[in-house]
C-alpha cells in the first residue's frame, strides 16, 4: 500500500508531515514490543526448561539469540532503510516480528524457538532503526525534542514492563498455553501497528545512497560478532581463552571497517556508515554517554534481578512489580527532559547522572540496612530516585545525538546509536556479572557465620547436645563454602545433604532441627546476596561518575538549525550544511 505522498521529501526538508504525531504513536507501539521482548522471556525460562526439555545452553540461547541478532543487524538495516524507504522497511520489520512471534508461540522444540527468536531480533532491529529515522525526518527540529522525549519515556518503562507482563501471562496460564502467550500477545498488537504504519507513516529515503555496501556489512558484522558474542556468552562459559582472543580480534576488524568506509565514501558516497558522522562532536560524545549509560542500566538490573528472585525468593511477578517505581520515575522525567534540554543544554544530562548516583547510593544503603528482611516497599524510594535520574538522561541524549545528523544519514546514525546501546548493555552485564558472582562466592562463608548464633539457639531449644551442635555448625559452614564454589546451585554438593548427621538430633526433634538448618540456610542466602549486591553496586556508582564526566564533552546548549536562529522565512539550507560542526 503506497501513501499518496510517498515520494514527498522528509519533513526536515519540506512541509512537515500533517500526520506525523499519529505516525509516531503507532511506531512507538511497535518499538515497545521490541523493547519488551528483550526481557519478557526471562521469567519463562524455568517453565521452558521443563516443557521443552531444554538444556541450560539452549535456554541461554533462547534469551541471547534475540539480543545478539538485534545488535548485529542494527547498522545494516538502518542503511537499507535509507536506500529502500523507511516506511517500507518498518512495515517489513513489523511483519517479520509478528511472524517470528507466532513461530515462537507455537514452537515445539528449543531449536525452533531459537530460530524464531533470531528472526524476531532481526525484525526488532528493523523497527527500532527505522522508527528513530522516521522521527528524525518527519518532525521539524522544534518538535523533535518532544517525540524523542516520548521515546525516552518508553525506553524507561518497556524493559521493566517485560518481566511484569511475562510474570502475569505465565502465572495466568491463558487457555492452558503456559509460556506461549508471552509471544502470541505480539501478534494482534503488531498487526494493529502495521495497519497504523500503512495509514499514517509517510515514505522517505536518502537521495544519495546508491547501493548497499556489502563489504562494509561483512566487516562490521564480523567486528560486532567477535565483540558481542563473547560478551554475551563469556560469563556462562567461564571466560575461556577464546573469549578474549575473539574480543581482541574485534579491534583490527573495526579499524579495517573504518578505513574501508572512509575510502568507500570518498569513492562513490555509498558507505554503510557515513564517516562524516564521527566528525560531529555531539554524535561521538553522545555515543560515549550512551555506552556508559546503558552499561549502568543493564549492569544494575542483572545482579538486582538475581538478588530479588534467587536471593530473596521473590516470584517473577513480585520481582517485576518491585521495579515499577524505577519505571514510574523514568516515565515522569523523560516526558519533559528533552524539552528542558533545549533550554538548559547538557546541564540536564549532568543533573540526571548526579540524581542516578544519589539513587544508587540510596539503594546500596537500603539493601545494607534492611538485609534479609527487606521488602519491595523498602526498595521503592531509592528505585524511584534512580528512575528520575534515568529520565533526565535518556530522552535528551537521543535528541542531541540524532538531532545533528543530516536526514540522508538518519538510518545509518540511528543504527550506530542503537548498536552503541546494545554494546553498552552487553558490556555492562558481562563486567558486572563477573564481579557479582565473584563477590557472591566470597560472601558464602561470611554470610553463614552471621546466622550461626541464631542456628545454635534453635539447636539448643531443640535439645541438641553441644558436641552435636559443633558438628552441625561445621557441616553448615562447609556446605556454604562448597555452595560458594559450586557452579550449579540447583544441584547442591553432597555435604549439604548431610548437614545434620544421623543421631545428632534427639528423638522426636529431627524435623525441628532440619527446619532450623533450613531457616539458617535461607537467611544466610539472603544475607550473602544482599552483601554481594550492595558491594557490586559501588562499581555502578563509579560508572555513573564516568558518565557524568562524559556529559561535559557534549555542547553546552542543544544546537539549533540556522533557520531557527535567524529569519524563519529564509530558505532552509541543505541537510549537510544544517548539520553544522558541533561546536558549542
């Protein structure tokens, strides 16, 4: 279906699209599906393991296949949209995503599910890059802050909505379909979004892109794969030597890609990534801020989710609901922070990073203060502050980075930006994950020691003699030490199955003694997770500090096009000139 204005120039070059806000609404719905599906599957993994008889490696790929494909294809599909038309590509992306979601929902094996998740990730990458590109070209500069503010608000809540929605759908077991509705729900919503795109989105494309840079596609895909694959799989594999070799190989591949793209642009102007983008200081500085920013967010919620579900024993739904204050805070500030940044400039981002730092320190204090007795409401104030800080950053950064990109390179620019997001998130999870599990292993015995006094009191009340108590306590500590070193917590070591030896409990008190040991084990687990989580979050504070410093690399004020600074009736400059040089 072709829009009557299919070949009309983008809004930044001619008259604004009169249906741009309706177009933005349906695109945001499609993007929301993409973002939610990065996390919604996590809560269903235990059920998937049982019903599909999935191995642990297969479960890892059910989650990783989507994000890895998403990240690998962002730059390429962004440029394809510049060439073939952004409306056409976003429609193709939605169709691919809907078909893949249907295939996920009816999958009869983990192999089929993983393959469908790959297709889903590809469709999600198309929708994300083309959606941001449409915002860039369909809206005049004075309105972009508002639409990117809406995108920022969506980004702040969608990833957190995934676990909540997933928990609700899995627990509801609609029609007896178990985990399948978490994918099938995308089908009707995606079809509605597709109808909206056909009705409201105006076609646009770059007039300068002649052909797809296949060599560039190959180089950047190999470079990203060699970096992202070990980041995604390294922690689960125990960081063998090949992971570091692969990441090292990414450096010369990226260098080769950059050199080739420079020659390609000079020769025929059809480079996959326009080298001129990296001459724009707002673009480069914004990418660095986004790298650190998404490393912060992903690095936070990886250990925090484990802390809630494994450490504290929250159900998937309860864990998702516990993060709602974070999403609420992000939704509030991101709704206006992009507009505020038009007046206050980079100060808004700096203030946001400071607020996030305060929220992170408050979260660390809360976890340490309440320890094993913490509840969801105790976490709400600190998480709300964190979310408020996030909202001050996510919306202005998107606007600042893409706001200076010439419209003919909007797809390429949004692809690079989204790739930076994924790279930062993968790096954040990888680094914080290693630190967290090392800290957790080191806390096993100290956490056990904190509950020994209470355990002895319960054993005394049960009538266990002092020598037998010593044996039980020694076995309890040995179990904690082995669990700290054990890779698979679902299969406890042998010593943990005989903490209370035969004859240690008086006749008739066996159940009371076993319950005392179980209670002590549960409390020690909570204390260990609380201490490890609190410690690892101090590294997050350091990354926030780095992000705060990086905000000063951005221009002091959001750059305005020349026609907004002077006479608005003057002829607008060509896109390349409008992009400016990025100086303050």
